[in-house]
C-alpha cells in the first residue's frame, strides 16, 4: 500500500523530495510565538565573556576545488535552467540580502517576522522581470549559539513563505561553541546540515515545514548567477574581530586552529575571474564588517556594539591586489544597523569607488551607531563624513579618504540588489515602512566597467 503524504513526512529527515522546495506552496499565517521556549542567555554571556574574544573554530573545507562555483541553476535544481533563462531574457537579476535575523526571544520575534514578511511580499508581488531570485543571508541566522532546536523558530518559520532559495554564510552566533556542547550539536554541524547538504532533504530542524536544505558546497563558497558572482567568506566565531585564516606572520600563527583554506579559495576565485575576463558584478560577502563606525578620538561617545575588522580586510586586499581583481562592493552584517561607506582604492592605475555596506538589522536587534559616555547623549555622525581614521594601515593604495555616506540605526531592514550588464544597484529598505519603493531609505549605483559611482 502506498504511504500517505503524512506517513512519508513522519519519516523525516529522509530525502523525500528529489528537488528543492522553498516554501509551503500556500500562504501560511504568522506564528503567534515560539514553538520552543528560548531562555535568556545573559548569565551565559557573562560566563563566556573571555571566550567570546578568543575561541575561534576550525573552518571545514568546502566540497570541490577552490575555484569551483555553486550556481543559481544548482540552487533551483531541475528548474534551474528555466529560471536562469528567464533572468537572462529580462536582462537583469534581483536578489535580497539580510544579516542578523535570528530573534532570540519573544520580544524580538515580531521584528524578525516584519523583515521576513516584507521580503516575502516583495517576491510574491513583484513583476516577473523585477522578482528577487534568491536571498543571501550574511550570517547570524540563529541565536544565541546556533542551537538546532531554535532553527525552526528563527529561520524556517519566519521564512516559511519565501518562495526562492536562501543561501547563507555563518555568523559568529552560528558557529561559537558553548563548552560542553555534544559533537552532534556543534553549531557548524547544524548549519551545514541545513545549508550545505549534499542533496535536497527536509532536515529535523524544519519540523513540519517543507523547505529543503540548501546544497551550497561549504560555509565559504562562490555563488554564480546571471550578471553577478558573490564570494562568501566565513569570518569565524569571535565577537570581534573577523577571522578568515591562521593569520601567520613570520611563521607564527595567531589563530592556529584555523586553516588557510579561505585564502587559497579567494586566490583561486579571483584568478578565475581574471582569466575568464568576467564582466559581471563581483561582490564579497562576509559576516564581520571591514568597517563599522566609531567616533574619532576627539569626538564624544564610543563606537556601537561591534567594531571594524581591518586586519581581515588587509588579507583580502593583499590577495585582490596580487590577483588584479577588486570587488565592486562588500556586503557584511554583525553590527546591528545599516551603514554605507565609500572607499576609493587606487587599483591598477585607476580609482575604484567601492561601497562597503553593513546590513545587520534583519530582525535580531537595532543598535545605535554611537554609545554615550557618562550619561551624555553622543552626537550622531552626518552623511558623507570623513572617517579615514577607520581605514588604518591599509594593504592597498587609497585614493580619497573613507566616507560614511549614510546610515540608519533606528529601523530594521534588508538589502534589495539589482544587477544588469552595466550597473550594480544596492538599495536599503526599512521594514515596516510601506511597500516598494516607499520603504527604500538609501541607494547606491556602481558602473561595472570602471567601478565608478553613479548619481541616483
């Protein structure tokens, strides 16, 4: 006797689907609360305070060769070729990006739902030639420490109606290991089961929902879609700074637990772009931001909840310079707000205007850019201010000083990215601020051929 759908679902996590499934197929109403009670981790944070600044984790090596690509067609499975053809016929691709979406308690849950519902509504209501093809998550999918029991509440349930692939790089909260965690529940093991599976399958974390695991080749990977290539790096488990390698200097490893897989991977990917004369947009995505605002020494207040990872950026810059390829834009999260910088680099005899964007307000929290001292209200930076002091000791020649072009530290939101054969456009949309285009707070446009900014 053939098994019913209900009986087949009871056998999870067997791969009952032979192709990816992204949503429930029919609209499912918002949940009213967590299915699993999430305790407050404030006491645990205090106990782990020192570990959060020194405990890195080993980076699992990706499947395949360092120069291999995971494609949009791969993500869609049997229908991939048709999806790619539609995008190429439209002459552009659109996608979403968010970071730090996980709501670690019921008080924060509504904010995550608001963001998830707005990107879902965008997918369902947009015209076919303007419909987002995927969502790229910039890390911290699940708080507080990537526990498998919270994936349902913080990922699968909020995005239950999102009708497209969701790719991700892990954040520090998706990778930090609480002492005593069983091997089967290590955060990166759970992350890999849900985002780096070898074939589509419903995981135990999805419970009753039907979104299948993504099949990206690792926690770092290169994603190739029409008009755009995204190089995603895993910046490890520290609160700060971001770590992508052992950081070996004169034979001494600062982070001996971390292999240098990602340095070889980035080198290979940039060489591939150079050898192919790739003409599309090249984006680099990493959880920890290369730049995050902190006032200069003479200004009042202190920096927000997370700082810049300039050592990590120096390693990236050195590889870019050697390869002769520099990304059109950098995307990051971690700091719980929106920040957009312009960094002008002198590259191969030309000035490249490169947006560095932080979008870490995907639902978990929103933090002010500046914290006051001694009860005083600190001054907020203006738009277009010189923050060259953040770009300390660069490994690449800098043109004009680093500028903080625009920021938002009061609203939750997400990025809506559009790329065609000539331009890259990155817009930040505030969640809960109405439908498109009313929700758009900021936009930057980059000319692909010469890496110059274009007035919006």
